[in-house]
C-alpha cells in the first residue's frame, strides 16, 4: 500500500502549509484503516483553524509539534479492518483530517454509525467523533455525494441555530440580522428562517456579493456593510458569520438597545490581530453547534429531532442546485490550493469545492 499523505498547517500562521508522507500502517486489533477520498473545503475549515486555541480541533488528529491537521467533512472507505462488524469496502461519512488515510478505533458500533474511540479525540463532542455508515443512512444519496460533503455540516449548524432561536422565541426580537450573508451557513440559516412567518431576516454583505445574495431570494432585505445604518432599529438578534469586529461595532452603535442578542458563529473574514470586544450591550456569544445539538437531543429526544432534521435536510438538499455549483478537483495538491485560497479570503459564494483523492 502506498504512503499516506497529510496536509499540515502552521499553527502560528494558518496560511502556511506543507505535505508530509508517512508509511500506511496496518490496523491493530480493534482498528480500521480508512482511505479518505472525497472531502469538501469551505470557510468552515478556516474557522476550525482560527479558533483552535479555544476549541481543540487540532487535537483530533495528531501532528508534529507546531503543526496541525485541519478537519474536513466528507467520505472515506474502509480498506483494512481488524474491528468486528466493519468490513473492507464499506463507505463512511464523517470528520476527517486533510489526509489520504487514517487509522481509527471504532467503538459503540451500531448498524447506522460508530464512534472513533481514540483517547485523544475525547475532548470534543460526539458529533465530531461519529461516523455514518452510508449503507444504512436514509438521508444518503450516492449521486449527491459532492453536495452532501459541502452542505451537511453547514446545514447542521444552521438547523441547530434556527431551532435554538425558535425555542427561545427569538428573544422577543423582530428581526435576525446576518453578516457575511453570502456564506453558505448564513444563507442556509436564511432558508430555514424563511419557513417561519414570525421573524424578518436581514442580510449584511459586501458590495461584491450583493448581487449573489439578492439572487438567493432568501432574505427579506439585503444591505451592504457601508449601509448598515439603513437597517430598522427594531429588536434584533445579530448572527455574525464574518468575525469582523468593525462590522459588529458599527451595527451595535446603530442598533443600540434594540440589539437583544449577539451570536458569533463563523469567521469568514478572519483577522489574526482582531481582538476587539464591545464596551456595552449584550456580550457576543460563541455559538457552538455540536454542544447545542446535544442539548436539543436531551430536550426533544433523538428520534423526534432526527425526523425533523431529516425532513428539513431533504427539502434543502433538493434546492441546492439552484444556489450552488459543485466544483470537483483531484489530488492532494488541489486540496492545498483550495484551502490556501480560502485562508487568503478568495471565496466564490456560488460554488462549493470538493476534492477527490
């Protein structure tokens, strides 16, 4: 079997990468070897790298000192197994490193999923350590693999945020203002919010992406960042996908006491030197979807929540060809190029990038 290859990211400068080769190891008793072969590269992956000092994403997949392996979502195949019940050739969906291969220690194996029980992975919620067995996943569609890789993790964040705000009665707000409104997670949230008649959804976007955001026809109103003062000063929940403190500060000045909640969800426009914290008003709250999703499971029950999720997901997935074209690329070098382009801020909101090995 050929060597495994890994994309490593400098933990002090996430725009710097290198490729490492290691021997492909045979699985020990209780282990499986997976060949990763179809993954999506989105702004979500940049967020994982940026917030790794607060949320230990880099601890999921060990790397040499000073380097990290950025997680990506997608598909892989078992190529060797010493774990009962898991056979070579089975296809899996889940959270992978930017690598061609990974050794795993399956635990809590069921007909639908298993957990990677590796000790170093125990720091993060089970959502990140759970792998779907696509043969028994009723939401899986083979011809939609590229779209599933791009959208499924983003949809989970938006679905969880939509459900959480709805349960809270939107904190008595009249509108939800969404920054970086062209980002996929943002407009997925808008798609879900559009099903509700009780809340107005307002987009904040750049001049460059204004036309795209308008074309989505998912937001009730679209404003550019320079014109945010035109947003009505009604009771507002702010959902920040941009990570830009200047935008946040400007909106907070404009809304004043009308801002009732402020969520930080993404970092589409990350700035390594940006540590600004607002002096007044509700403190920005980091929305960590996996933890909130598990709270929803506890409140609603796994079966009920899964049915709601699956129903919303099927409707959304069927609509995505209207909004996004999927671009497929091949090879580890293409993965590096896709990642570094996103880290440099080169984002085309109308496309989703999938890399195959």
